[in-house]
C-alpha cells in the first residue's frame, strides 16, 4: 500500500526522491522509498537514513519545548512576551499562546524582498524579526490566524532567554536525545542534495538558502524513523502534561484548503487536517529544497512520516493523508 502511494506520486513527476513510513496501531513500522538521491541518472537510490530538512515541521518541536517550559512554571501561555523580548514591537500585547498559534498578527519576514534577495548569507534572529517589524503587523494580536515564520523565530528567542541555551540545544536535550532520535539536528553545511521542479524536470537548489533563514521556524533535519518516534511520543502524551497536551490540540480555523476537500485548523505548533474520512494531527514542512509531513490519526492509533528531497509543497500532505486513510480502512 505504501509503495503504491509513493510510486503514484513519483510517476506524476512530483519529486526526485521520497520516503513514507507508517507505524500502525500495533507498533509495527513499515517504510518504503522511491527515486534517487540526486538528479544524476547514475545516482544511488534514496537512503532512508539520510536526514533531510523538515522545514516547518520544526515548529512542532519548538512548540513542545515551549509547552514543557510552561509545565515547569517558567512561562505562561497567556502572559505577554515583553519580559522575554522587550524590543519586539507590541510585545506588551502579544502572548506566548498567540505566537504558538500564529494569531499574533506579526508579519512574515520570509516574503520580504530584503530576505528573498539575500538568502544565502547568515541571518540572526534579531535581523529577521526586524524585517518583519519594518513591514508592520498584518493584524491586531488575537484577531485571527495569520501564518508567519516570525512567530517561531520569536519563540526561539524566548527559549534562549528562559533557558540560557539555544532552541536547538533544548530540542536535542529534551526531545531528540531522550527519544533516541539520532538523525535529528540543526541543518548545517553538509545538507543532503535537494531540488525544485523546473521546466518539466528538476534543478539542484541545495544551497539556495542559509539554514539561518529558517532558524527556529524551519531549520531542523531529520528522517522518517525519527519523526515517527517524535509523533508517537507526542500522540501518547509522553512529552507534555495533560493540560499542555489539551492546549496544543485546541485549534482555530487555519488555511482554506476546501478545494482539496480538507478542513485545516491550527493549534499550538500542531495542525489538524480533516477530510470526510479522517482527521490527522501533525505538521507539514516546506523547506527550500526538501519537504516533510508528520502526523497521527488519534482515532485509530496510526502514525505517518513523509519526507521528500524536493521542494514541491503539497504531495507530502496528500501522501500522508492517503496513507493514514488506507491504514484506518485496513
């Protein structure tokens, strides 16, 4: 079943290399792969152990760290953030919860020309936040969902301020190391090849963007085995208190995906994708040269991870939904 789903999307020319992994309700894990590591005709097949950039799936890791700090009494979801990031415009009106849920009204730095036209250099979090501030807010805090990577760059700074350690250090020590996730880390200079569709084929864009542009909003690398471990632990309530788990899974209306038959909602670093057949909780990731989706079907107990070495937003989510729908039916 997994191979059929993956082959169908690969045959449609959606990616160079891809992987799907499923952990069923009994704990059995199945993983399949398709395609190649590069666009060279002689390239080796996809290696399931190779870490690829998971893009915005990074946000769920950051959200778990923030919620663990809430559980430890070092943060409150509904306090404003001026004591952590006093130089942020409107910090006295924006809450931790609003950052996690993309309801802060902060602007998206990644769309601004100053960043788009200079993506290969190292950017500090302060610089990225300043770009967003210069563009001005898109809405008042708490007025509705407006997805912006800026929210999670700010959350990364809050983690640094509260713990004295970088956000990725906290992800490693709190999540990756305890769960044995040996292929999950901050993206570096050894990033695996990645591609984008172009003119009926693909072009290599591996180093088109410095990982700092994604930062705490999207700079982790991982593989399917690690993402399954993380999603399983999250679904089983191993990472958060019941109160924080409930808060994470409290959703507001998100993006309009009705043309695909999908209802999208956003919680605290966690997305909900519902069709007529299934509801999946997890997160989609779009990186500059790779893609990911990780999620779980709470109703049936199945967990999925999809990773692609190609930036082509959409297929990873469809494959994940198809996989979990088939698993639930089977």
